[in-house]
C-alpha cells in the first residue's frame, strides 16, 4: 500500500509540473524539442537527396525522435506562450486551431509509428519517408512564422 501511495504522489507531482509549464518555459521546451526534430531530420533528408547512403538505424532513430516529440508537443502551447521568443503564429490560439494542432501532432506520431514498421530498406524508405516529413511542412506552413 505504501508503494502505491508513493507512486500516486510522484504521478501527481509530475502531472502538476507539466500543467504548471507556461509562458517562457513552454516556448523554450517546444523550441528545444523542435530543434531536436530538425537535427534528426537532416541526415534523413540527405539520404532522400542521395547525398548520404541509406542507413536504417539512423532512420529508425529519427522516427523514434518524431514519436517522442509528437507525444510531448501539444502540451507546449499554453495560452500564455503566444508572445516572447517564439516563431509560433498567434493563429494557433484562435478558434479551433489548438484542436487542429493537437490532431496534427497525433497524425505525425501515428505516421512515424507506421513508418517505423514499414521501412525495411531503401526502397520502402523512399516511398514512406516523404509522407512523414510532409507533416512538418504542413504544420509549419499554417502555424510557423517564416524566417526573415
């Protein structure tokens, strides 16, 4: 019984900390997570462009990075993170766009999971990976400020 109480206490504290994230902390967390996505994407794009040899282990690591990021990213868009050091467009917080953003992250995670199962060789990689990467492009097109 004591172990259960400790587990519940740890869970509640962890959940409270996640809920407490706001503003600048959320912006920092989402920037770091998306920078990680970008870093994981670079070698995959090089493979798709024929600038690097196909490496299944690297592809799998990238897809696992995407799965992890997709599961965390929705929590990093609290209402008080609209302004500050962010490239997120304010339109995210309009009407039903937060629900749309959440759905996009879920699709990204699901597509990464499906790709992880489907990609076995270079041919399946070239057929599958562009669809996974399209998730990034579609979301950035709608919700990410263009760089100057």
